[in-house]
């Protein structure tokens, strides 16, 4: 089997979808025409990528992206696409849960995921119990009669605790519980989730897959046991990705491996520099030994990406704003995974319920883009000088 870099180049480029063109064309479609009544009728019973039916079920543009993403997860049956990462998370959860079920949700999860549990799932009669990201095999103690699924996110995208996925998966398999993982930080390149025993793995493709901050996209890749139900739920909720956006996802995917290496290298350089600064209390980066779960990261991951957090050594939100507002090479805004660097003030302590999160000073999340890391370091150094002068 080919290596990931090769899969990224070749994925989804089936001759029947691309013809003589290197990239799958952007097929804009609602109605798809059939030769006659008999072929229309014959088509009605088929529902897989590659079966022409109606625009909502996609065309080669979307099928190629799904196919390429499935290729990156050995052991997976297929991939469904969504108009955002949040849609991918919501539909994945709805495909495995029903009224009366309990969901175990990691306390460090992405905030909209938490809100979805507390609102939509709660109103449907599905209860959520939040758990400590560092729980590992201890998850067994939380499993009750009605526990149907465990949701993981590793590392958390604000506080970067790395979860012991193999330990949690082992418990889940023994008890017949479904596992879902938000794998946006690592992507399958750094953590192939299905091979690790996860049943449904989720990407906010908006981040590293698209990679250029110009489209919103999500995906769920599932095992054979879960794919059919996921596909049905996705289709019944009318989930559809525009072919233009699927094309941007494919365009981004081709360079994912080289971009990830550059993000990794730049982020490590900046993180290590920050670690040595007196103005910094802590750096939360999975590849640094001080990060909770670093040993698990070293055991399970093939590398690190460009997103991490650091804590200022004292100071308040106003000092943090002085630091961030004056940065020249870092944008201020949500999301991450694009080619550009971002800085975001974050308040992780206010979001949690099962664990406490405390820090000695205000927290800043950085996404390290593809700029030269020394320019970024010089920018951050000027930021520390600004705080001192203020
Ligand atoms: C951004 C993000 C999402 C949501 O993706 P959108 O495409 O913005 O809806 C989900 N999980 C994580 C970890 C994210 O960072």
C-alpha cells in the first residue's frame, strides 16, 4: 500500500471521475438526467458514491474528496462530507444516539460540541456526562446501563490534553460502546484513528484539509459497522457540500503533508522559544514534556501540528490585549489550519464542568502558519516588550 504522501496526490483521481483532466472537474448539479424510465428505476435502488442519482448525493467532485479522505484511514469503509466541522460532529452524534442513551463527552471538547450536547441532545432525551480528558482506562467506572457512545477529542484544541485513545477504545470495545473522535488537530496523517480502533473519526476540514482559510467543510470517516447508518442520517438531514467547496478541499488535501511538516517545524520552534521566556508561565504543546498527556502523544502520534497555547506569567486580560493587538504577523480571529498565523485570547477555565482548569495568567492560543518562524518570534518578542512598556 502507498504511503500517505502518495495517497494525498493520487486519492480520488479515478479515471471515470476525472477523465483526461488531472483534477476532478467541478460538477455543479441538482438534476441528473437518465436515459429512460428503466435506468431511472434501476438507479433508485443504488446509493453509494459513484452512483449518479441527484445533486444532493454528490457528483465526482464530492465523491473524489470523500474517497481520498477514506484512503487515509486504513480499515475505514467510507467518508461523508458536511458543510462545516460542526455539522459533521452533530450528524455523527445523531447517527449513533437515540432517546434514553447516555453520551460520555470529553471535558476539553470544542465548545460548540458541548453546547450541542446540552441543547439539542438534551431536548431529545439524550443525557451527556462530561469526563476528564486524562481519564484513560478509568472511563470504565463511568459506564452505565444506558451509555451508548464515548466522544473523544485529542488533543483538546484549547488546552491540549492528549487522551489515551487505545485505553479508552479497549474499554469501549469490551462494553460494546461506540467511539467517536474529533481528530482535527492531528488529521489522519499524524493519527490514523480508524486503525487505532475508533468507530467514527471527524475532521473540521475547514482547518488543515482546506488549509487556505477560504472554505468551510467537515467530514466523518467510519468503519463498515457504522457507515451505512451515518450515510442514512446524513442524507435524511439533507447534508450537502457545494462542489466548489469540495474542490477547494481536494486542492488543499494535495499539499497537506508538506504543509503539516512546515506547521510542525514552525510551531515547535516558536513553542520552544516561548518556553524559555521569563514572561511565559507554561506552554501547552503536545510535543513538549510539560503538556498533559505528552507521553501518550509520543507513543501514539506521528508528529505535531501548528496549534498550541501558552500562558503568560501573571498579568491580566488588558496586558494580553496589548500583546495580541500589536502583533504584525498574527491575525486575530477564529479557526486555524490556514497558511497564516493567528493569535486568540482564550478562557478555557470558564467552559468546563467535570474538571477544573486554572492558570497563573491569561492564555493565548497560537496557530503557526507558513511564515518564517524567526519573523514570528521577533513579533512575539516585541509583544513582550509592549507589555513591559504599558
Ligand atoms: C473548528 C473546529 C471544529 C468546527 O469546525 P467548523 O468547520 O468551524 O464548523 C470542530 N472541532 C475542532 C477541534 C475545531 O477546531
